[in-house]
């Protein structure tokens, strides 16, 4: 085992190896970067993950609320279209029969019929 800062033994071990040059460069760059305590990094990472999970939960709830709202809007639109279709069909029948108004109950279209591709 080598002491902190002692790379001479490792360099001797790797001498003659095909990786000796790149390992020596890696060791030099390794000595220049800062290290943090694992416990500190772990605590910070847990805080960040907890915050992210909380934000994701809030966004998921908002998305579910919006989807419910859009579903209601879609159903209202389908009902409005069905009413317009019924009125149009009735007017067509009135015109086709020479203006004599005969009550024929309007047919509602199903929501599935509108959105079938």
C-alpha cells in the first residue's frame, strides 16, 4: 500500500506496462482535484433527490388535475357537437319534407364515434 502522495511505487510497478504513460498523467491530474467527504456528499445528494421527488410529485398532481379538466372539456365539446348535429339533421329533414315540421327525436352521437380515426 502506498502513502498519500506517494506514487513512486506505483510508477515503478507500472513501468514497462503499455499504460504507464496514461496512468502517470491520470495520477497527476488526480492529485490536483478536490475531494469531498462521502458522508457530506451523501447528505447533499439525499437532499437533492428528496427535493426532486417532491417537485415531481407536485408536477404529477398538477398534470392529473389538468387531464381531468381536459377530459371534462372534451366531453362538453362532444355534447355541443352532438347538439349541433341533431339540430342540423332536424333542419335538413324540415327542408326535405317541404317545410313541414315533423318531430323526429334527434339522435345523439356517441363520443367514441367522433374520435375514431
